[in-house]
């Protein structure tokens, strides 16, 4: 019996603004129709600059012993920030742990970020419950099926809310990734999955953790639209996410977007990338990073200049320093708070542990007093 071809598949690549700041005019016009006018472009650059400067400042704080271990975001600002700007207020932002810029766009306060990475879970409790930002997810991949469930709940309620969910390239080798995509596709859940392919799953290079020619093609197995995007191109990311959100809100199901980028610094502040990658590789990656090309584009359009850059930097640094001052001001978090949020309902085992903890705390306080 002869073999019969039953299907063909392909994966497209999207880039609007290349590493030299050169624009694809036709795609740029399409992007502008999705809301990227002059004001929005300048706003986007402002968020990217804030995220970059905050990342730099947090690294200094950590090295000074004033902040705990945290994941660096430098070089990946052109992914979560355009995605967040493409979202509507009613949509859900479900991150992993390398979406600092997007979280800031959605309204997460800087002191909350700092408290979380200083070991206080209270940093995940946001002052405004309407922000629709999920807590930071350090457990690799668990947010993928959660995003499918959150999106499916919106579908059951008959609303057009969309969940935008992020994961790293290494996380796509987790079982949760495939289970979540499968459920999302079967249910036609309104969810947009964004893979931040920064080439390194900690110290494991992308080619050693998956044999797929692209990560985007993993969506083909679940019959969902998939696209590879230049993750250093904020225009392309905004367009791709805008179209995926529009599709999902119309009931047409999930989309998988692979954002190709590079993690310019360490995985976390506990990591030393010089142990597993070369200086030459890093130098080459810095020539393609998003801030340089986006600034060049804005300057070429006449939207940006040295004076505006200087003013923005001053504003950003002032905002960061004010947030650090607030973060380092005395604050009393409840020391038994972790026991209160393990389950949604009371649990005998947790209650016993909680009582034991409080008894020990009282004993210690009495000894010290």
C-alpha cells in the first residue's frame, strides 16, 4: 500500500525591526493599525528602559547583600513589555519568573518585586486585586496547565477574557507544557502561550534540551497556530500577541509564540555563565539586544533624542530609588503567613504545624525578651 501524505505543516518567522533598526514598512504599517502610534512607541521604550535600569539596580542590591537571589531580565525586555501593552485590562497576565517589564506595565509595584526576591511571599500579594497578574511561578512549567484552566473558566462564563502565559525554552521539555497545550487546544481555551527562547535552560544550551528545529513547532502537535518571532523586536512581538489575543477573544482557541532572544546576563544571581558559554557568544548577542535597535528606530523617526533619553533616565532612576527607600523601610510581615495559604480550606495537618510554629515562636520571644 503506497504512503499517502495527509498533512503538511510549516512555521513562519516574524520580524519587523532588525538589529540595525531597519524597518519592514509594510509590516510596520500593520503594526501601527494595532495601536502602535508615536505615543505608544515612546511609552513602550520608557517601560523597557525602566525594566533595564531596575534589573541593573537589583543586581547591585543583591551583590551588596540587600536583596536575595533573583533572575535577571536584561535582554528580554522586548517580549513581556509589548505583550503586556497589547493586552486589555480584563486579560490575565500569567508569568513565570523572567517577565519583570511586563509585570511593571500591568501595575505590579516595584517594592512588591523587591520584597518577593528578599524572601517575603507578601511580595506576591498585590495591593490592587484587579491587576490580574498571577504570582511569580518558579516551579518550571506548572503555569501552563493553570493558564489553560483559567482561560477555560472564562470561556465557561461566556466572557472574552484572554490569558497570556509565559515560559522559558527549558520549560517546554516539562510534561506540564505538553499537557497544558493539549487541554488548551481541545477546549479551544482563549490563551496565548509565549515561550521566551533565550537559548539557555540555566547551563543547558537549547540544542541539548530539545531536538526540534523550532520551539514554535511544538504547537503543531496540538493543532494550534504557532509562530516564531524575533524576541528582540518589540514591534513584531506587539503585533504577534495582538493578533493572538484577538483570535482567542473570538473563540478561535490558543496560539503558541516562540520569542527568539538571548539571556545577556546570568540565569539568576547564583549562576556563573562563564562556566558554560563563551565571551564571544555574549558579545555577539549584545549587538542584537532590543534596547539598541529600538532606540535607533525611535531616533530615526524623530521621536527620540539625547535630551529625552537623559530626562527619561533621571525619571526612571528617581522612581527606582524611591521604591528602594520604601522597600527598605521597616515593615512587619506576619511570620506565620505561609501557613495561611497552603490550601483554600482548613487542613488538620497544616493547623497542627501552624500551632506548633506559633508555640515555638512565643517560646523564642519569651527567651529573647
